[in-house]
């Protein structure tokens, strides 16, 4: 009874009265109503979700297209950058090769320049040596064809030269000399006169000779004795002087001392070899 009562509470009876008083009855349960409602509600919800998805999809489409365009553009840009990077790397390698070649060429050019400079210096040295040899040859030929200088001393054995010393100043191209002029007369009579000293860097080249006091020579001798340095000695006298602007060379041949009396007579002409003596006097 209770079951039938509950069943009646969950159902409805519909009476349909037709023509000729025909009566039809239909029993509608609660379940019969709920199921269609659920179906309809489900359809509505599904339709709403689908519509919302379509709306969202349509709203996202421009953004997706924009993103797709940007992605494609970025990929193209990246591809272009990669290509440019590859081209630049190739260019860098080419430039490195050219730089290496240029450095090699520069080194070769420097070597050629150095060799050219050395050759020019060697040629100049040979020219200087040739000019010097020609000059010496010319002087030798001139000396052979010129009349020899008179070597006879007018009044010998009156004075003597002793203790010759030389000092060469290569910074200022000068030669300082000193020697003792000794009176050889037995009665110690005072002797007066004039002196000349000639430095001969090269005995064969008279142009290299230097005279103290400064004066010109003819045939290897001073021509005017009065231009010499005055002296007067009773026993001995230290004579000093300085040659200036002498040629720069490792050795010098000799020094020649000329002593004249007051009347112009040559009383001494002495040539002293310097090649052996100058080592201790520099």
C-alpha cells in the first residue's frame, strides 16, 4: 500500500475525452518529465558552450594570425641574420687571408728595402774607397813628377827635438802636441828663431796635412819662415801647440818639425813616425 501511494505521488494521470465520449487516460510519471528536461537542459548547456567556444575562437583568430605572422617574420629575420652572419664570417676569413698576405708582402718589402739600403751603403763605400785610391794615386803621380824638396839643412847640429808627445781629441777632431827643443851648442849661446810643426795623417796626401802655426806649404816646406812660432833657448824649451780639424782616422803617419834661425836658415828638419808612438800617447 505504501509503495502504491508513493508511486501515485510521483506520477500524474491525464484523461483525454474524445468524440462519442471516448475517454483515454495517460499516466505520466515524474521521471518521464525530468528526463526530457535534463536532455533539453543538456542541449542548451552544450549549445552555450559551443557558442562560447566559437565566439572565443573567433576572438582569438586575429591574435593567432598576428602571432603566426610575427613567428613567420621572426623566422625569416633569423634566417636572414644567419645568412648575413655566414656571409660576414666568409668575408672575415677572406680579410684575414688578405691581411696575412699583406703582412707577408710587407715583410718581403722590408727585406727588399733593407737589402737595397745595404747595397746603397756598400756602393757608397766602394765609391769612397775608389775616390780615395784615385786621390792617393794622383798624389803619388804628382809627387813623382814634381821636383823633390831640398832636404839639406843649412846649419845642422844646432838644436834637437826630444820627448815628442801627442794627444788626439777625437770628439773635437784635434791633436795636441808637445816636445822639448834642446840647444846643442857647446858654449850654451842662446839660439832664437822660428818653428813650424806639420802633422801628416797620410804622408802621400799633402791635402790632409795640418801646419802649426797655420800656414801653407810649398814642396813640403814653409815658404815664409817669419810666419813660424818665435822661440829663444839657452839650454832647452818646451814647445806646445794644437792642430785643429784633423781628418778622423785610426792612425796618423808622422809629425815633421822645422826650425829656422832668425836669418831664415833651416837648422832642423826632423820627421818623427807616429804609428808606433801614438798608442801610448792617445
